[in-house]
C-alpha cells in the first residue's frame, strides 16, 4: 500500500527530482486546530508540521489507522532528502472522524534493521493483525548511501505486540524468497484473498533494473515466509502515446467479486491527444486477483497543478466506507528537488458500474469536516524523535547514527512539543542521549510542562559522554499528577560544557503509561 519513487537505467531519473507545483494552501494555528483557508484548500493530516508520505491504512479496533514513511522531518526542521535517502522512519496516526488525529510517533526506524547498510527506509506496510500480533513489511536500502542513486532494496519483516510498535526484526536479515535469496522489492503490502489467505504484493526493488514488475505470493500463516514461488502479474507497461503506464506502487483490493489493481503511472504528454504531463494513480479491473486485468487502465488520481512530484496511494475500508490516502508535495518551489510530502485522505467512490470516481488533488476537500484538522501527540509513543519539535532554542541538529538527527544541547537549550496527551497519567520517562564531552559536569535534562519555565515533572543527570553516537537510554519517574494534554519542554541545564558550549545530545524520548 505504500510506495516510493524508483527508477531504472532505461527511464529518466529526473522523474525523482521534481516536485508538483501549484497548490494554494494557507494554514492558521488556533487552539491546536489547523484551519485551512482558501476556496479550494486541501485538507492534510499534519498541515504545517510533520512530513509524511507513502500512505497505507486499515481499520483496527474501531479506529482508522494511517501508516506512513517520513520525509525528514517537519516544516520546523527540514533536512535534505536527495534520492529519498533521508527517509528514516514509519509513523502511525489514528482517528475516528478525520478531524482529530493522534500521532503515535516512530514505530519502526532505520536502526531497527542491522542489515540496513544504505540508511534509507522506503515504502512498505504496517499494522497488519495476525496471530495475536502486528506485522510490518519494510524495504531497506542495501547499497551504500554514498552512492548517488536511488538504490537497491530488500524487504524485511517485523513484528510488534502493539499496533503502535515498537516493531522488531524477525530474522535480523531480509525476508527470503522460496530459493533462499533475499527478497528484493519495494512497496510490499499484505492483501487477503476471498478465502482469507494472506498474500504479499510488491514491485521491483532494483531502481536500476526492470521497473515494470508486479509480484504476488501467498504467505504462510506465520506471516514471515512465502508459501509459494512468486508469480508475476501482467501489467500494461506503456500507454498508446508511449508513456509509462505501470511505473511503481502496486496495490490490490477487492469489492465484491471485482479486483482492482492500482499503481502509479507517469505521463510525459508526448503529443496532442495524450494525457497531460505528471504522475497519476491508475487502475485496472479483473474477476481474479491474479488477472488478467482489463485495458485500457483508468485514472484514479490526476496530477495536481504542475504534476511533477510523485503521488502514491493507500486504500482501505473504515466503517463500511472506502477511503483513499495519498501524498502531495509540501512546497511548490523551484527547483523541485526537496522531496518533502504530506498525506491527504478522501472518500473513495465506487460507481454503479464498478468504476472508481477520479480524484483531483487541487480540488479535493478531503474526508471529515472540510479544512479542519487537530493533532495531538501520543505521550506513550514507541519513540518521539527530537527532530519533531515545534519550537527550539539554542539546540542544533546534526546527523546521528542511522539517518535520525540528534540535537546538541547547551545550558538553557530546549525543545518544545505541542499538545502531548498524557491521558490518565504517566509513571516514567525514557530518553536517549549521548555526549562527546568526557568531563561534562552537572549536566541535567529537565522535563517541564507547557513552557521552558513551567512545572518540573522530571529531571535526570546525564553524566559524562563516551562519543557522539555512543547512545545510552536514561529512565526515571515523573510527577504522578500529570494528566491530559500539555506542551512538553526538554530543557538542558548544567556546566562543564565543551569549547562550543555543548552539554549533551538528545535523539528521542517517550513516557511510560501509568
């Protein structure tokens, strides 16, 4: 259900270096609500804040769950994403009304695969319930991140006790195909056949190889092994104008007896009568999940203004209504190379003849109340990245160990996070720190409510450092009276800093539920 840009030697690599121009969207922040103005403003899940891309979705325990990759990192801290090598984590979000969202933080990161040699974590699927647990399938770059290309990807399988993670690597190695070789692929997603059997669908994992492949294989009931050799689904590779029909991101779903194969296509508007230039989500239909699929394919999502950034689709059912999730570019500024995107969600309409009503992103008001989105942060996320702050002072970001960013804290530095929900209370905290200073003095990290001078709910002495990425996780109790929604501030205090005034680094934190 997730997918990301790929390319090969036979196609134009510049497809990955451009961003679709042209959405008019203004955002106001008022009492924690993001209110989109403008007659045709598009409703986003995290407007003006977190980047998210490559959506997949499903209903879990009466909630609509959205799973996304994350372009680095937010509107408040935007870092390079050339060749999509900055993509670091999967996030989980949940809602019941598409107006009020909860961000459950990072549920799976580039650190969670020891075999991840390339740094990047691309499009996959997560939150798949089976065997009393939850599964995720994620492609990691396996060639060096120093190479100036989009890379080659192997798929890993991960498991968690909770839908919100943390997810753990099952094999501490890539999944295997039935020959015992690593499963090379992108856009892995789990679908169910009519008899309830789980199947894994994926596309090519070699961005320098043959892009036009869609693979499908039954999974064993353990969800971590293929039960049969993969079969290749037949897809249309070119349209009548010679444009790329199938490009990436295969996703199957069924309604009644009909199966829909959706995917991303790219059109280059070669001559009059051809589709306008841009990325589309197209679909074809069949009476079988294995095809053959009808032709010609139809458009589901049209390009927005400019049409030059990729689009990607997730499709699921929630409370008997079908929904379509897709990402759009965060900015529309030349030279269209930053690759930072945000997700929108809209209702998917199935017409009486079985066709799907097309979606035009520039005019899509989305699901829920038009223009209204509120976001709270789950205090008990598996991990809350330091890079996801909304306000910072005297805190400088730098690359960490495996694609994450850490923040160098001086005396008086702070990171502030808005609208963190502690529910009925927290019993403790966990925070990951490091320091290059072996003689740091009484350096203390404080947790304060609502503002940097607010109520102190916890503090911890950091101690001497062992190196920039020699991380340690500190734990301790918090004020037992904390309840409800607050801003949280991580404040550094101390002395004995290094020559640049730095005390220690913060990578991530979370709280422990009471």
